[in-house]
């Protein structure tokens, strides 16, 4: 890098920009080594809730007193 580029980069980092090229390069390298690397985390996939369709309860058609079949509904009874 040129001195002008080094000074611009150091200024952007908030570091001193005074000194010769070697001093600026060392300061820049040290600053770059101190920075924590940015590691992109993989997106966390949220679990998908399964929608379970509940079947409607089947009507009672056993011929008992709670029978809901059409025969009992019309006044007939099971044999």
C-alpha cells in the first residue's frame, strides 16, 4: 500500500496517521490482526410445527341410547 492509502485506512480505524511508511505499515498490520474476524453464522432454521388435522369424532351408531344414526333419528331402532 502507498503511504496515502495507509494513512486513509488508519484514519478510518481511528488510529494515529503520523510516522513513516514502515511505522504506518506496522500499525496497520497490528490493527488488522487485533480485529476479530467476522464469521457469518448459518441461519438458524426454526422447527416447522406439523399441523395435524384432527378428524371429526365419528357419531355414535351403536344402537344404544346415544346412537346418532339416521335410523334412530327417524324413530327406528337397531335389531
